[in-house]
């Protein structure tokens, strides 16, 4: 009788340990899946923000390029004007 109770106790403990291990594995898998979801969503947000920043930078670069070209044109006009003035003098 005592041996039977001991075997039953051991079987119950084995079952409990196996169920605990299975639950731990299930929770681990769920946690990893959630982690991948969060990372995926974050990467998408980062890419969207990156594209916004790049678009703004491209617009700024285009504006600066236009201003630079305008400054070159004015500088050329000034040099040509001084040159003509020097020739006429």
C-alpha cells in the first residue's frame, strides 16, 4: 500500500513536471511570436520615418541647389559687368 502510494505520487509529480514544461514551452513560443510582431511593426515605423526624413532632405538639397545656381548666375553677371566696365574705361 505504501509503495503504491509512492508510485502514484511519483507519477503525479512526473505528470505535473511534464505539464509545467509544456506550458513553459508554449509561453516561450507565444512570447517569441509576439516579439517578432513588435519588431516587425517597429521596423515598418522606422522605415516610414526614414522615408519622410529622406524626402525632406531631398527637398532641402533641391532648394539649396537652386539657390546656389542663382548665386552663380548673379556672380557671373557681376563679373561680366565689371569686365565690361573695365573695357570701357
